């Protein structure tokens, strides 16, 4: 029997690329979307799920298990971008981003763990971000929510290992997806002290996404992880300098690294 894979946020972007790739490789793939009816041409079934609504998570997992009796692999991919000066992002948007990028994935993990524990096996892959390894200017909320998911995964991994369950993070860099279109942008206010620098940084961020790599690169890494007996804790996928930036953060003095980031963003 082929393994059953559940991908949250499987209707577009990286999630869709992962699902399409795994279908070709023979896996039984289910994706999720808040509005699955909008994607009638999906190559794999899409189930209604909103990670910020616990009742939809329970319904999704229950319905899949009725059909398959098992979920072998969970890929927590659903997430949302957010940009803006930390001072000016509305509190409700900060909370909404953490609900989507941190608390939602935790709820999905909790929903699949009882079945994985029962079968004494399972793999959970959380899609985080290279941005989660550093506090980026005008992306501070996103960095924080993805960085928190990285650390939560480390704890979950140790707590569930004795049940035969593996867990890891995959942190992509910039890839050519529609994430910029769905991202919450704090408005560039005319009277804001951040107007010029935030506006310029926003253009830089969008350009990085537009010129990003093929999301199939992430799909190939996911496939390798699924076929690895003992997955690592952290995986990074992206351009060399994006991955190398994490190494530099480890070895450089804090203020030197901060200056490199500020120079990169012309701050």
C-alpha cells in the first residue's frame, strides 16, 4: 500500500508542487484548502480545512481516516506572509499571523498524533522559512512566527520519538510562488517615519519572490525526507547565499551580522 500524505495548504504554491510531485511518485496524497471548490483541476483530492478553525481540522482528519485508516505523513505547509514595520502592524494582524503560522500547525499536529501513536509510526514535516532563523526588517512578525514553529518542532520531536514518530522542519528561501499576493501588507502610510525605507524594502522582497527558484526543489527534498529512515531536525532549501546567511549568523558577532542585513536592505 502506498503511503498516505496529507498536505495543508495544498491548492497552490509549494504545497501544490509537493502534492503533484508525490502523486507522480505513487503516494496517496490529500491536500487541504479553505475553499477546495475553487480548484477543480487539482491532481489530488482537496479537503476543506482552515488551520485557524479547530472544527475544520477535526472534520478533515476524521474524514480522511474513515477512507484511509492511516495518515503516514503530515506536511504542515499552510501559512501566511506578513510585512510591515513592527510598530505599525495592527495587533489583530500580528495575532492572526501567529494563529496561521504557529498555532494552526500545532493544532493539526495534535490531531494526527493519536493515530500515528496507535500505528507506532508517522512523519511530520513542518514547512518553516529561512526567514525564521533571523529577525528581518519589515518581516519581523513572519520571522517570529516561523522561528517559533522551528523551536516547537524541536520539542515535539523529542517528546514523540519513543512512539515511532519522526518530525522535522524544512525551511525554504525565496521561491516563485503566489505568496506575495496573499501576504498581509501593512500599508505604506504617507505620514509614517518608515514610509521610504519600508516602501523600498517591500519592492525588494517582492522582487526576490518573483525571481525565486522552482518550488519543485522543495518537493524533491520532501520526497527524500519521506524515504529517509532517520530524518534530520532541520533542512534548508534555497539559493546558496540564503542558506549561507544562517551560517553567518552563527559565526559572526551580532552587530556585524546586523550590519550585513541592514546593508542588504539599504537601511
